C-alpha cells in the first residue's frame, strides 16, 4: 500500500491580490488527510492560461491526484474550462445532465436564463462530469498518465458538496489508501521551547513512523502526533498509547486533549456543569460572543453580551463607576472587574468574561501601547484578571484577546468546580 499524494490548485486573480482568502485549500487538505491522501503542495495561480498549465504540469509531476478549484463561472475571466479542454485534448460539448440542472435552478429562482448561463453546461468531451447539486457549474474528472485531475467550482459550498458526495468516495475507490491517524492536544501557559525540553526523552524514544509536531500560537501550543500505516486499528492503538503518555507529561499545562478551539472547550465545561455565561466586550466588539455562538448548541450555555465600546455604555448598562474610568482609564484592571460584575448582574449568568484594550493600529500611548489588554473572568463569588500585551495587527490582536479571555474563564471554572 503506497502513499498517495495530492496537489491543490486554486485559480483566480482575486486570490493573488488578497481580495478573497483561500479557504478551499485548507478544507480540502483536511478532508483528503482524513481519507488517507497526503497533500504534497498547494498552488495558487491567476486567471492566465500559461500559469494554469504550468501548475497542472507541476502538480502531475509529483502527485497522483490534482484537485483544482475556481475559474468555472460564466464570465470572460473564467478560463479554467477551455484551458483544461485544450490540455487534455478534447472539445467542448453540452452535457445533458448539467443543462437540465442549470434550467431547473433558474426556473426555481424564477430568473431569466440567458445564453451565457447555458454555456455553463458545456464540458470537455474527454472528462467524466460531476453534477453540481448546489450550483450551475459542473465538476470535471480527468485522468492522464495515471494521474487523476478533478476541477470543481471555487464557491466553497459547491466545492464541499462535490468533494463530500462524489470526489472523495471516488478517490477512495480508485486508490488503495493507507490509514492516517492524528491526535492533538492543546497546552497553555508554557512556551514551545520549554515544552520541547520537558518531553525531550519521550519524543526521542518515539518510533520512527510516529511524528510529533509543535504548533505554537502566542502562549498556547498544540502538540500533534501523526502516523501513517496500513493497519488502522493497530496504528490507532499505538498512537493512543503514546498520546496518553504525552498527556501525563504536560498535565500541568493541558487545556484539552482534542483538536478544538478554546470556545468549544469552555462550552463543553459549561454544559457539563449546567452553567451559563455572558460577555462584556469593549475592544473585541462582540467577537467573543460571535465565536461562541458559531457552534451549534451554544444557546444551552450562552445567554448574551453587552458590547460596551463607548464609556457611556460601560457606565449606563454595566454600572462601571465614572470615577474609576476617570482615574484608571477604560483599559484597566479596575474597569474590567466592574464590567464583569455588571454583565453578571444584567444577564443573571453563572460566569462572565470582560475585555478592554487597544487593538490598533492607533490609540496607544507610552503607558498603554497598542496591544495592551486587560481581561477578567468572574462569577458571583470570585473574579480573576489578566494583563496582556499583544504585538500584532488589529485582527490578530482581537482573536488572541478572545482566546486568552476564554482561557481565563476556563481556569476560573476549574478553580471553582474542578469536575462536573
């Protein structure tokens, strides 16, 4: 059973100028990995025929699978289909299934159907058509010199539908795929170098086919054990044994033994304790509430948020003392302590977090430079605080503030109720 490698090609000028973020590659890489296919490289190219051809040739040179997204729309800048047609030596023909799909979609939407839309049903006559149940552009499966090429729409929702229901099952049938096993844990409060020293003996004793990866993220480090082999149950058992040993070695810093974000960790802890939470957010502008409620079932433990961006809201809705604001400033320990107690009183939740800071790029001072954040986590019995200094751009500072504030809440929950 040999390893199967994939190259991912994303097409579009909008990707190269940063107008659109490429999320397709990340999702496809995860899906392929779970299926047993290793991603060798990811290539982004613009809407230029020579660049697309070069990417196809580069992908085929070292991979058995080349997955392509983008450039299948109905406008002149969408050139993927004619390029593929020429590359594989075919001619464009109308596919009856794709044509019916286009007509049904436009009829359902009660929209006029023009010639440009009908041309979406054209495909190279040398491909196997993959019908698009979520849009008008069909996917295309080609094979050349033992390499599988699959072209899919760039719209993430449409691509994911094709990958899940058609492409992945077909690839699993086409290749004898090995098993790929990962186990990941998250630590907090310890640096990457210190962790490496702590587990050095264990890491050096790992079998050669087990690999350990360090994934640091400012004060938090994920550790991932990976293995590739033929016997999946045996591989899972071997990885699990090593993973248990790793957890014991880093027990004092362990946040979760799952590959999951901090908000999900906190959510599970609250569910286990039948407890609720709320947020009082200044500098994050509701971002903490957003990531919490992005997970299904969060209504069981998250009741609401007060986005107190202006000091008048801090005073009027959260009861922060005007004198405290005048004396200490909005970005201070005293203010976030009062914000926590104010949102606890306003929402009636068991726990709350509050944050106030300077996200940048402006607004800092010598005393409180950009990236300065005060955060608090509290209950009716106790409030704990933390002072952070982040050094990134506005978006990254906001994300880090949210993660660290939720980790502070995690610590408080464990202090008050170690087990559910």
